[in-house]
């Protein structure tokens, strides 16, 4: 590690193979938290290269506890986080709305690091018990249309660096990697990213690795469709800029999608949305993101997908999917 740190401090970059090897070492060898923190900090101070990101990704995928859900052809809805916006758990809610619309969802997630509440924080508080066994997740996909894949259970390296990330409480390159390393490697994905630079890196990688995808970045900094501003979207078919008007909506204020100051507040918002007790703005932003996922998964136009998302939420099917998943996780 000392040699690598000296090189990085001297403004050198890593090759793809070097990046893969050092991340494998971090997960299997006894490096100190100070050394790991120094390594992560380097990549907070400069842009990561495509080779470095690719190497880190390959390391995590080679080490992970892999799953095969090909029979369900699921989609993942996952954001990088790290946008410092402190929204409520929009992509997680959108995942349940998508499941309620009849789409299988294999959602990858983790505890919040740079935000008040990550998807795993809220779901644990609401009663979900995380599982690792493939058969259990397949049962959830079959009965609830959705399973939740808690990243530390599948990625040794993520578990190793978790205490350091928590202490730093800042976005690191692990934020970039999260959506890329879903252990079932779904062939459909909606990814939210926190910068245009990262959107370009993702689009370059995904055009080689995924059959159907949408990568989104709101131009005012959110790692999802926020409806507060235009959003840049790159898919396997096109590049476009989405406006709130494309969903038949008006622009929302940032305050309308604020996530609260605690996990409890985030969880209350979460349940209010699913139970149709939330504000129209909260419902709109969830359905807009779900619509993009439904559009990718079903290969339908965005307006039709948005109507399906609204119906999933209004009819209670999204809530039914959530309740069924909680029930299944607690019965094992």
C-alpha cells in the first residue's frame, strides 16, 4: 500500500490491472484504517480515470457473492448518492412502484454514508431483514416482484471499508461503484449519478456491458430525476434532456423533496408516499423515476410508463409489494 500511495501522491494514475489488484488486497489483507482512508482520499481530490474505475469494478465483481436471476430478467434502480442534496429515498420508493407495475426488481443498496438515510437504513427501520441466499431472493422476486440486495452481504471489500467510509462521511469512489456491481448483474438498469463527468464514464462502460439502461443526472446536481430542473438522460437508445413537462408536471422546489433530518423522518416520508398520504410533489418525483425504469424494462414510451407508475402507487400495488417483501423477509 505504501508504494501505491506514494505513486498516487506523486499524481500518477493506476492501470486497470493495478486498480483491480489493490482493491482485492484491501478486501483480503490487513491494511490499517488510516491507510485505507488515505487511499480513498486521493480519489476525492482528483477525477478517477476510466481504467481505475473499470479495475475497481472488476475486483468487486470477481470477489462478490454472485447471484443468478436471469429467469426473472430484473431491473435495478440504484443511485450513486453523494449529491449532498438530502432527498428522501426516491429511488427505493421508485423500485417498489416499479415492482407494483409488474416489473421484477433486484435493488442493490447500502447504508447512507454521506446522506442522512440510505436505502438500507430506512428499510431496516421499517422491518426488512437482509438475506444473502439466492433461493430466498428468488422467492421474493416470485411473490413480491422485488428483492433487496444489501451490498455488504455480497461484497467483502465494501464491508472492509465500511467503518472508514462512515468515519469520513464523504462520497468516495465506492459511491461510483455501487450501481455497477449489483451481484446479479441485471441486464436492465436505471442509474442515477451525481455529476456529468460520472455520467460520461458510466455511459462509456454501460454501452459495452448492459443491454437496456438509463443513466440520469439532474442538471442542478441530483443523482435522479428531481423535477427541480432539467435532467440529462443517456440510454441504450438515445441521449436526451428530460423536463418536468415531459411528465405533464410543473417544476418543483428543492424543499418539496427534502428527506428530513433523521432516518425516522425519512421512513415516515417513505410510508406516507406508499400509503398515498404524501404531498403531490413527493409522489410526482417517485413516479417520474419509476416511469423511466418501467420504460426501460418494458420498452414503452415515457408517458405510458408514467401512467403505469401513477396507477401502481394510487391503486396500492406498490404498497402491497412492499408489505409482501417485509413479510417474506421476516418469515425466514
